[in-house]
């Protein structure tokens, strides 16, 4: 699978800075397994007819759900990353046109709504996370799964493996930091939270758009 590997666009880090999907490190593989298990379980609980992955990067999850027969599409602000996602789709003989260039701030309910919106490891990159959550509220019909790295655990673990020491373990491109409690408090201003999962070192929330959101 093609990974961006720290590509930047418009001054922002696009896609995955580190190829966690192809890592041979047993600790990284164990951590990823925990994340994937939690995310898969939450998707299975919803049993969505349609998924829109916002901030899909190189398309790992979008392509995986497509292969499971779920009507899935993905979007990302980066044109270069979307090209990688389309190339990854072609390699797996899946339709590349399920991917489109679109910033989270430009999501349109007319074209981007889905029964389940998935937005994993995106909010920590946003200068305006509240505006991003408002847009997600428009397109989640009605479910949202959203995740961020848990701080300070994320940065501590980076430093423990000798990474990003000059920035005290902060991954390049991360401009926001939340603890589990802070993240729940933020998201609960926009969504009803139905379930919380905390695979190390993430917080993953299954949410439902409030019925009164657009009254």
C-alpha cells in the first residue's frame, strides 16, 4: 500500500507520517491491532449501509470496507494523498472514483452525508476543530465514529521510542492535544456519545447526531 510518508500540502502534513500499516515492529503492530479491533467492533455495532471516511488519507479503511461490501467513499483535503488512495484502489481492483478531494470544512450534506461518518486521527491536525465538528454534524446521518491520540500518553510513548524529542514527542502536524476526558467534553457539545473505547494510546467515540441539532 502506498503511504505518503510525511508529505506536506498547503503547509499541512497530509496522510500518514509513519507507515504504521506496514510496520514490522511488534509493539506498533500490537497497538494497531488494538485500534483496529475497537474501530471494527464499533462499525459492526452500527451495521451501516453507507460510510463516508473523512480524512481518509491513503484509503486504508475505505478500501477495507469496500471489500466487505459496504458502500464507502473517502475524502481528504490533499490532492496528492487522494491520488495515492486512487492508486491503492486500482491495485486492489476497486473503483478509484470513491475518493475525492474535500476539506472537512467544506463537507456538504447534499453530497457527503452517510449513515456512518468515520473521522479518525483528523481533529488533532485542525486549527479549528470546533468548525470541523460542526461540519461533521451536518453529514453524520446519524452516526459518527471519531478518534484522536490520547495526550499526554501519545507524546510520552513517542519519546520513549526516541521519536520527535525536540518537540517533546509531538508528532509533526499535530496542533491540538486532548486527554480522554477533554476529548469527550469537546465532542459532547456537538454529538450524543454512545460508546467510548480507549485502545492504547487513542480515544475512540461512537456518537449520534442529536435529534434537535437542526431544529
